[in-house]
C-alpha cells in the first residue's frame, strides 16, 4: 500500500550557483580555458565547490577540447538551452525529459561511467540522462552556417577484474539559425546497470533498497535518443517540440528490458518586456520484458506535467518570474520535479 505523505511547505534556493571561468591565450588562435561552477545552498542546504559544470581545456578556430568532472554531457545540452523555464527550478521540462521516473531527478553530478555510486540513492540517479558526467573528455565543434556538434567519452575507470567495463559515449548534432532550431542527441552507457538500480525502488514509498552489485560476467546497456525542433514565429513566439526515448537492458535480474517514450511541447510568447509560457509533457508507461518470456506489465508507470510561467525583463541581464507546475503520476509512477 502506498505511504500517505502529509502536505508540507518547502523553501528552496532553486538553482543558486556561483562560478568563475577564464581564458589564457597560448599561441595563434589557441587558448587555454577553464570553468569552475558551484551550487550555493542559500536556503541553508549544502553548498559544494566544483560540483556543477566544471572543466579545463583548449579552444580555438577548430573548436574546443575539454576534460573534467561534473561536466554537462552533450546529451544534456541537446535542448536545454531552449527550455523556456531556464532548464532549472520546479517547472523545467526535465521533470519528464531525461528521467525514466522511479524517483530519478536532475542531479548535480552523476558518474555515468561508474557502476552504481557510494549508496543506493546515488546508484538510482545513474539511470537518469539529464546529467553531468565525470571522467569525461569532450570535443565541441565551431559553428558552421548554423551547424555544430559535440562528442564525449567517459573513461572506463571503474573496469573490474570480473569483466564489468562501464563507459559512456554521448553526442549531439545541432542546427540553430534564423527562426529554426533542430537537434539530435544520443547517449549510450555500458555496464552501468541502471535497470537493476531502478528495480530497487519501492512503488509508492519513494525509497530505494540496497546497492546493486553486478555479478561477474554480467552486462548492461542503457541508451537515450532525443530529437528537438523549434521555430520562432513572428519574431515573438518560440515553439518547441521534443521527443525522447530511453531504453535499459541488463543480463541479470527479474526484468531484462525497460523502454519508454516521452513528449514535451512548449510555447514562449514575448510581449515587450513580458513573457507568457505554457508547457506540457507526457511520459508513456513504456514496455518491458522478462528473461523467461513471461508476462510483464508497465501499467501505471506513465506521467504528465503541465507548467505555466510569467517572466518580466527588468533589464538585459535581470529577469523576475513566477512559475506554476503540476506533475500527475499514474498509480505506480514516481516522476518528480526536475530541479528542487
């Protein structure tokens, strides 16, 4: 029986961050670049140093070559720059996008190339695809006539003597010119065993079980595909439509495969200094399969999210806003706000 939680009031700093970045010229068109981004617990929560998008690298006319930890993956960057809710806070489209449900939310740092984490809760978050990845080397191309791309590889530092070889590949191709925007993002993770972690969630309780330890010789593959299309109408209205598919497979455990599709659409209309925003997202219940070919049901694993927003431009660098959002989970689902 699902646990009944009392209603409560919560104060959050939303996504309060502090960062520094720098550029040092080396030779020709080549520069050394760095960025250190940290979250600030303005509500009394924990703050951390370099816990967000942090990297070191080289940039020039050929693009940028970066490495770091807690670095935004190409997959994450696929459409987040077009999220009308600034890709943060309770109304962000990440409540649906990047999450399979199961209490998986947008987090500051996920070791996409690590088996699990140091606790069951951290391991659970490895199933999400709206992530910053650790131990990552990334190439970002320059922009050619509106076209650009990014490619990243997460090192297999967690390779074991028992045949577990976790790694991650992430990529995005993007077009952004004139009124049109389009992007395709893909990410693949080997031996992260996200599906086994998802199965530790107790439906209706929000709690996870013990840390999953893969047996020798086990394998897993998790993948994500995301397509975004945007159009600016009459120079005042931004339209965005995103489709996403998440798929999880494993060679061990009671469930061997889970797959779900999701859709998110939004309209952002500007009237002088005023913006009116509406967004709707829907995650399908998906499908699953068992090792013995017996019946497998995903009934009740779907969810939908509505969000409304108003933004006022005080000046070129300062906006104030008010957002309202609601996530409606089906009886077995556990989608949550993307941030906060």
